[in-house]
C-alpha cells in the first residue's frame, strides 16, 4: 500500500487555515501529523480522499468539517496536578492571599484539555478548605478549551486507569472519585460542581468570560506564534482583577511577550502577578 502524500500547496494552505482559525503553528514538516490526525475524518465525513478533505477544509464549504479538522489538530496531552508546584503555590500562597479580600475567588483554566487541570484545581481548593476551615468562602472555576471533544470528556468526568495513574495519589483517588461501574472512575459531585466548562478559542475576545483572580494558561502557548502569544497574554492581563495571578507551563515564559506582569519566584517554580 502506498502512503498517502499531501501536496506541498495543500499543506501550506492547511497550515495557513489552521493558524488563522486557532493560532496553532505547524511549521514546515508536520505533514505526518496532518495525515495521522485528519485521515479518520475522511470516512467520518464520507469524503473520497485526504486531498478532497483538505480542499474542502481550505475552501470553507463545510463548517462542521472545518471545526472537526481544528479539533483533530489540537494536542491534548495532560495529567493530574501537572508539575505539582502550581497547585502547591495556589494552596499555600495565592488562595490565602486572595481570601483576605473577602469576596468570591474566580479561577480560569484556559486550555483545560480533558479536565485534569481544572479538576486538580477543584481538588486543591477542597483540600485547602478542609485544612483551613473558614478561610475560603466561595471559589468558582471556569474551564475552557477550543476542542468540543475535550469539553465533552471534561463534562463527563470519567477516566480510565491509565489516565488515573498519571499524577493522582491513591488518597486523592479515594477522596475525589467514585466507581463508574465499568472499570473506570468518575470525579465525584463535590469536585464536579465547582467547575463550569465552556468553549473558548484563545484567539477570540475573552470579554464574555468576565474577570478572574487566577488564570492557569499552561502548555498551550507553545503551539502559537510570538504575535499570538503576546495577544493572548495581554488579553489575559485585561481579564484579571487587580493583583491577579497568571501561571504558565513549566517550559513557558513571558520574556519579550508582555510587560503587564511581574515575575515571582516561588522555589520551585515561577508565577506572574498583574502589575
Ligand atoms: C497540551 S493541552 C494542555 C492542557 C493543560 N493546560 C495542561 O497543562 O495539562 C493543550 C490544550 O490547548 C487547547 N488549545 C489549542 N489551541 C487552542 C486555542 N486557540 N484556544 C483554546 N484552546 C486551545 C487544546 O485543545 C488542548 O486541549
């Protein structure tokens, strides 16, 4: 069987389409990625070939197909309590500091993937509440992603053993999950009702989301151009209440992208505070 090839022009046009839709920059040699991620859509949309699919996506005739193509091109790698220090800093420094304001605390997980990040945030809040009763009155978590498939997974809150084995301690598994009856586990209602899920393309305006005290924007900027990163970070600054915090992924930084934050070293880890 011959491998399906993608013509140079089709690849370039698809890269332009993808960056315009969601900011993801593929680079020059990711044809294999496009092939492996979009091929399943050929039969799902009853198309004749990958080339047919690419042409329809690029020409914009089929909205459902365009949305599915963007969804398929997202990388959704995630785990529970990823890098651990952001959740420790949240519990030990950020939440106690914000609690002094005596108003509801709002947290945004801006690229929530399959839910591990926002649910880890909810678990951190619940643990803080039981360790320091009376400290926190109300905490609200908004979780957004561009991928509808990921948002569906988030809302279901059901995870198999492989997903559960990545970053979750046995204690937290006992405390925050219940059996789903099919060998998988489901986040319990206490955790679930703290998080609201909604679609949000980080390329669009965030005005409808309201203001937040803490934003987790982790492991998504890496896919964007420097211009898009700057735009996202400046919009996030505008979405934070005075004194609000921004947390990035362990390999991400603000250098050369925005001057709206001051860097705070937490040992381990770095967080950013709105100036
Ligand atoms: C690698 S995951 C990161 C998940 C989580 N924040 C973490 O650090 O574990 C990246 C997520 O960003 C989302 N994403 C990519 N481009 C986006 C965009 N333009 N707007 C919103 N979400 C986007 C993807 O759908 C994916 O779920």
